[in-house]
């Protein structure tokens, strides 16, 4: 059975956006009249996901008050970090709430349109335990580029490059077989540095490119662009 759960990381401090929305956690920043997180949760429900684990930290109570324990027909669970755990530590803690055979992962400040089931299928078809949904952008300079070969991620180029390319959009599928392979580290650690990079170097990360509409609200320019993206009528 396909995975129907997703962990969404919503615990960051949101320092880059605080000049625009100083009194809210970044995922609750208003976009087209609604919290940004509402658009993400709707996309999860539309994609057939049935259970959401929100990995909260900064201003966690505001997110819990806004979302509650149900969103449409999805159950919502709150995994609250008592101190900052980084992306890796937050995922490791939230995995305790996962019930199924694998889980999707996403960032609470980015949006990417894709089919989670297709990402899972592509990951398993490559014999990988981790798959990453990539976004095609006109300029990779702000993000750093992802290098792909034969359907797998094989490397990363640092920020500062130029030109079009593929970037890490912060959306993943992690099979249950990969849970035990994660670092069993206490405290804060980085999923990107301690999992994504070494697993990619070992050929263990599947690349998935059938995506669209990537947006990152973590910087004011993209936050402004998000207003137009979500105000537009659906295609």
C-alpha cells in the first residue's frame, strides 16, 4: 500500500521573513488571504494523503491553534521539539508518530506541485530508500544545483552558480527501510548534510523531476510572488 503520511517541518525561526511577518511562524504567513500552511495541507489532502505530522518548534502553539488535529479528512499530529533539533533531529523525532511503510517529507515554507505516489513509485523502482522531488528553475544561484544521472542524485553544487537547472525543493519520500539508517544522534543535526549528501554519494537517492510551481516563501521576493501564484484560478 502506498504511503499516506507526511511529515512537514514547520519549526524554523523564519528569520529571513520576519521583517514581513514579525508576529507569526513562517508557515502561517498570510498568502492570498490564508495561512501558507493551509495551501500546503490542501495540496496534501488533494494528493490522497491521510495523515500529517507537523514537526513544530518556534511558536508551536500558534500552529496548533490554527490547524488543530484534523484538516479536511486528514488526521493531524503535532511533534513538538522542546529545543531546536535541526531538520534531521526534527524528522527523527517525528518518525515516532509514523505508522505506515514509509513517509513523505516536506518543508513548511516551500510549495511544490507533484504526485507523492509517483515519487514513492520512482524511489522504489530505483531500489532506493530515499527519493527527492526536484524543481526546475531558471537560475540556480540562490539554491545550489542538484546533479542527476540515470535517475539518481549524484551530487550537489553550492550556491552561487548561474543558469537554469534542478534544485532541491525540500520534498522527499523515505521508505521504512531507511528509518533505521538515519543517524541516531541526540540534539540538532542536519538531514541535508548527514543524510542527503552521503546517501547521494552512495547512489541511494532517487531523483524525481515531474514537478511544477515551486515557490519558497522564505525570502520577501518569493513571498510576494506567492500571493499571485495562489490568487490565480486553478489550471
